[in-house]
C-alpha cells in the first residue's frame, strides 16, 4: 500500500455484525444506520467452478459508520443461508456485538433464534447479542413469548426487541440495548 | 356503538354537512366522531374523489380495508370499489349513507339491540364465542377504581392473564401470553393507552384461541404500550412498593426509541436487587419516572422481587468489552446515548 493511502484497517475500528436468517431485514437495518448504501460481495463457489460460473453473489453486506471522533464502525451483514455458515466465525471474530434479526412473520422464528444463538456463542461465548424482530406488526398472530422462551433455553438472557428495520431511530435503539447489555 | 369517521379533501360546506350527519347518527344509537384524516385506522372514510389528495387518501384507505364513501363521479375510472355520494347530498341523505355502509360492512351488528354499546371487537367475536373458541369472563369484580396498571400488577385475577379490557367504549386485548396488545383500530389503542394510569376499566378474562375473525387493526408491544401509558399518567400512579427489584426478562423497548429513560432504568435493574430509590439515584432520574417504569414493567410481568434470584444478575461483562469501554462510549454517543 502507498503511504498516502488510508485504509480502515490502519485505524482503530469497531466491528458490528448483523446476523439472522434470509428475509429477516438485515440489509434494511444496516442501510438505516449506515452512512451510505451497503455493498454486497461476491464469493467463489465453495464447491469449485460450475462450468464458466466461478463466483456466486452472497448476501454479505458491508457498510461503514464514521463515529464522531472519526473512528470507523464496520458493519457486516452475514449471509442467512446455512451453507454460508463457514463465514460466521470469520466475520464475528473481533466484533463488539451481534444484532440477530428474526422475522415476526416467520413461524420458525423461535427455531431460527435457538440455532443462531447457539451458532454465535459457539464462535464467541461472551459476545454481546441483541435480538431484533422485524415485521411483528404484519403478523396478527405474532407472539413474543416463544422467542423469549427460546432465548431462555439458550442460557444467558439477551434483549429482545420488536422494531421497524426501516427506522433509523429504532435500529439505533437496538444498538443502544446491545451496548447496555454489554456493560 | 362508537364509530370513528374521517374525512379528506372536502369543501368547507360538505365537511360541515358530514359533521352534522355524524351527529345525526345519534338517533340510530351510533356515537360517531368525524375528524380529519390522519392516516390512522378508522371505521369509515369520506373523501372527495375529484380531488388529487382525496384520491390518494382513498387509495390508502382501500389498502387498509377501510370502507369509503366518495364524492365524485361514478364513472371516474381512477377510483373503484367505493360507494358514491352526490356532492349535493343533504345531511339526512349523508347520515343514511353512512349508516347503511356501516351496516353493510358489519352485518352482525344489525342483529343487535340498538341499546347495546358493545365495542366492535366484542361484536366480531360473537361467532367464535358460540363455537366455544373465544370466551370472555368478567373479572372486574365490581372494581373500576384504581389505576389500571396497578391493578394489572397486583390483582391476582388480572396478573399475567389475557384480558379484554374496555375503557370509555374502547376495547383492547391485553395478551401477556403473546407480549402483545391488539385493538380493532389504532385510535382505540392510543386512547386506551392514555387511560392506563386511571380507573374506570372493565376487564374480561379471555380463554380459548384468538379468533381468526377478530378484527385486528392494530397490534403493538405490550411492554411499550404499558410504558407509554405509565409515563403519560405518571402523576396519577402511586409509589412503587419499597422492595428490591430485578429483571426476569428484558422489556421489549424496540418501538420506544424516544424513551431513553426506560433504557436507563433497565440498565440499573440489570444489576439486580435494587430499591426504587436506588434506581433513581443510580440512573439519575426523577423518582416519578422510575416509578412509572417500574409499574409498567411490573404489569408486563418483567420484574422479580427481593428474595428471588434475578436472572440477569448473573450477567458478567465480557472481558473484551471491558477493555473497549472507551469505544463503547463513543459508539453509544453516536447512537444518541451516554454511557456512564
């Protein structure tokens, strides 16, 4: 690297990870708090090339937020698909916390909650986690109880918020809860 | 029967006739309020389809499945699926059209006695009640005085029980089993919320499956509902019991980003076994605000009391987090919070 180039890796940087199944609203939430539109990445196919196709677009989102003192906050959105689970330790390692998003519209949300909490804690047992549930207002039968029960089954309690991923203030509030629970 | 009418894009003269027609519905035992469209759910919209804003509002109302009476031309292809009114309709004709439209969209109502003043959600559950799926049992015990939040926290008949609650003709469903509160309209929800610190409530215990036919126009977090109600009526609430509190579950505060004080109270409660006065001191909040939060959290079943091991007391700050407390502070500041 030339000396006049500045990379975020040269600075003290914080990392925040958004995780959760496909369709939970990770990209929307990241967009709502970040300074610009998140970018997606393309990754090589894990099983090698399929004919001419050597890469596939994975739903890994990346965005930055510059804190008031210039410190960059690197925001990552993990791919929701199970077959990209190998990326989780790579992305989560060193993060200040994980925002786990679930869809209130998804009947399997409690199951996803347990799976993701276990998966994240296998990577970092002590990492701060907050759970955000999107679209709860759209599901007439939505119930918070099964998700709270799932959290209890996984051990250490974490904040569970229903919120609107499109709202910057509500997404920011989720991060406040993450920071409070991390103290 | 209580009805919320909204109007949009009407001329002054037509608006006056609509308001008079709403008043005239009292002759049919219908207590109708007619106000400007504000985007929230209502029972009926009356709008001028020849006006651009009126057509826009009609579109929103139709997406929300709200009945619409429209002034304009029936041949207007831009708007369909509405009941048309003549701009020259007099007050009596408007009242008749409103009453007919309400009867058409609520057929069960026409079979009721005109003297009944049951809220809409009760009406709409009648079919399921006959099937035994949705049963309510009056548990008001003749007590209508005392702050609803306090009763929901202390009355054994009401604590952590799914309830249908009525205040001033507005009915809501308090569903601690789901952590949700529902109502047939947002206005019912907001109006009920503003009375949570007062008396005059009637409660019915709900048993059975939530009926699919029940009209749920609004659904919200029960924790946030209680919290906003407690904050708004904090001056009416009695002091919290002077016992040591802890948290059994984190309150669902996601839809209350403006209630930062509640987050500060939760932060203190995380330590476990704290007195209300200690919470006020540690969180640097007025005692009245702490009291409001505690009553709200208590009603939502989120608190433990002295002698019971608070679950969250066992939370240990992770080592890497402690090492980066400065960074956390800067992060918190960026997202609008000050970490001590």
